[in-house]
C-alpha cells in the first residue's frame, strides 16, 4: 500500500515497504525529472518531527509567522477553555444507528 500527496511540484510518498517505495520512485523518475530529498521535515507550513512512536506535526512556526504578520506579537496570551482530558473513546457508547447523517 502506498499514499502519494501531491501539491504543485512537491510530492510526499509513504509506502508500506521499501520495495513498493523504490518501485514508485523508479516509475515516477522515468516520467518526470525529480530528486529524493529524504525524510520529510517541513511541508506547507507544517513542521514534521520524527519520533519512535511515529510523527509529530506542528504548525507553531506558521502560527508565529501569522501572529507577527498581523502585528500581534506583543499581545498577551489567554488560556483557552478546552477540556484537555477527553472522556470519549471508540468503545464508550453504542455505534450510531445511521452514520450517513454525519
């Protein structure tokens, strides 16, 4: 299995095996001029950090740039009234009778 994310002239390729990964790169390279930049670190304003458990995606850099652009860097921060201890889980209640409404 493989996933390809394409945006203008940037491609992110994720494959379930190295063989599939190299096959897709080979096929794409035979049709288009391209180069492999290695592991993903930054894409469309999203910083990607690699960890043992997976990937961490952050838009901190993008948000800081937007705050600076609109001249709000000297504003005081405010806490957000969001419950950080979610009480929902996949098994907490019966499945929805007709999920097509959602």
